C-alpha cells in the first residue's frame, strides 16, 4: 500500500494518470461505437493525444525500479503500435491495406493500455515478491486475451468495412453490433 501513496508524487505523474484515464475512456468508446464516423475520428484523435501524453510522461517516471525498466520497454512498444495505427490512417492514400494496419496498430495500442492498467494496479496492490506473477503474469494474460479478441473480430469487421466506398464511408457497425 505504500506505492499507492506515491501515485501522484509529482506533476508529471498527475498528468500521466489523467491522460491515462482519458485514453481508457476514449479507447474503450472507440471500440464499441460505429466506425468511420465523425465521432469515431474525434474520439480517435482524443485517444491519440491522450496516449501521446501518457507515453511522453512515462519516460519521466522511474518510481518502480529507479531506472529505465520493463514498464518503459512496454511504453516503447505502445508508441510503435500507436504510430502504426495512426500512420496507416493518415497515409491511407499511399499505404496498401491501410485499414488492416490501422486496426492492428490501434487495437494493439488499446490492448497494451488495458494491460498497463492491470500492471499499474497490481504492482501497487501486491507485495514486491509477487511482482513477476501478479503483475506481469496478469498483464500478459490481458495482452493474450486482447490479441485473441482482435483476431476473432477482425474478419467480420474488415468484411463489413471493405464493402464501403473510400471517399465518404457510412457508419460501420462495431464487431459487437455485427455479431
């Protein structure tokens, strides 16, 4: 419980936490709401902005190990996923199969965010002796579950969207609404 007191130990950690909460809310909303709408784009860019703040501030927080650690390597991977997803959508005119890469990148980004939420929560709740099992074990389970869900929902989602015209796509039902 001593780690819980250090949750908001600096202005950087406060910004990090607030941006993470915005990213969790907008990332989850984008998963459940129809795709290719103005709401999807607005929430998506809000997610990208808040995740960018989370990632930038993550590299200024070293309370877990006192140095660059495994959590920071996760942030490097998350930055890569976010860049893949955003880059594919922004460069859709020149990126073959941009929709696939957007889906994979943004899906991996949100999945990583959920896994990080589990990691951040469990390392504060359990004794350090259980770090590898309780924290990284549960975080890995979230990553595996998220990967499986992305794989499971991809075919129906991509098939629905692929039939739409490129110029002005209509709202596309989410995987949850389509099944």
